[in-house]
C-alpha cells in the first residue's frame, strides 16, 4: 500500500506497513508513525484521463447503447484533492453530482502497451470521485468545464499495488450521508483496466503518476453543501469528502 505524505515542508511517497510509513532514501530508509504525517493525495498526476459510460448498468440506466470504444475526456491536475479534503460547490453551478470510480495509477512512462502487458505499467489502484457540474455539462454539450473545477477530482486514500488486490469481483459503492447510492461491481465494466491502458496508450504517452478514472456505475446523483460523500471499493478502502460552499 502506497501513500503520499508531508512532514514540515517536505512531501514524499512511502510504503505503509501497519501504522508506519517507510520512505526509501538514497543510502537508507526513513520510518515514520503515520500519525506524525499529513496525508496528501496518494499521487500528483500530470494528467487525468476520464472514461465515460463504461458500466453496463449505467448505460442501461441512461437508456444508451453500449459504446464500441472507450469515450475519453480529460480533467486537470489542479482539480485533485485528497481523502478528507473539502469539495467546493462552485457558484457557477446549480447541480453538482458524485460519480464513484476506480482509478488506475500509471507506474512508468509508456506508450503502445498491449492489454496483456498492462500490469507491467500499472503502479496500482485507488478510489476516485469524478465530481461533475451536471447542469453545465448539459449546457455545454461537452465535458471539460463541468468536470474541471478546483476540488472536482477527489483521489485516495492510498494506492493498492496490483499484487495486493483481486478486482475481478470487487464491489464499488458510493454513500451520501451514510446512505448507499451506488452499489455495483467492477466486473460490470464494459472496458476493463487492461483494455483501457491498451486503448489510451495507443493515443497518448502515459507518464508515471498519470491517473485513468475508469467510469462510474448506475446511481449517480446530486450533492449539496454539507453532504458527506464516500467512495468505497472492495480491497482498496474508502475515500471520504465533504462538500462545502466555495468562497466567492
């Protein structure tokens, strides 16, 4: 399990072992109690590639045909926040929705990776909330503005390495104020993580730390200031954030 932390003015990545964080240095390793550190988003991505309409149940919910290939969009890294951080409700929108997603974190610079080799370039997996200003998305007829507001990419809490998890039958859920809103399974994906790495890496170079947000299942809905939203994926953990009004 991999996390990113801050101590004083230094940010670093470490491996979590029980209640301790091990940080590899050039000549030695440091070890910290996790309670000593400030937790950050587990990765600082150079780019976030989102995938739309990638769950069978979500497509059925929307009465839409299943796509023939992944539908892609981008979110800016400036939207990233971590577990426990506030999602800010922008004054430009009147409907902000949650979308629970599995995130793939890329582990090395790569291009033209076949699906069978995808595990070679995946650092691991974490939870993602593709927060979206739904009213703006409908007005614009494209997705960039609606998905790009600051704080609209909650990510975390930690990265689980591929060998530590079996995603073949893992549940994915969201809760708002403790009430389950989305309850599905990773195996409902139309294009699985390996297929997504294959497709995307044949379009663009993927760099270490880049994030692929793999789409959301049925049950997306609205958040209001004061709401607490959780994204839980079996074997990974729970990402929890509260929504607050943005300061104008």
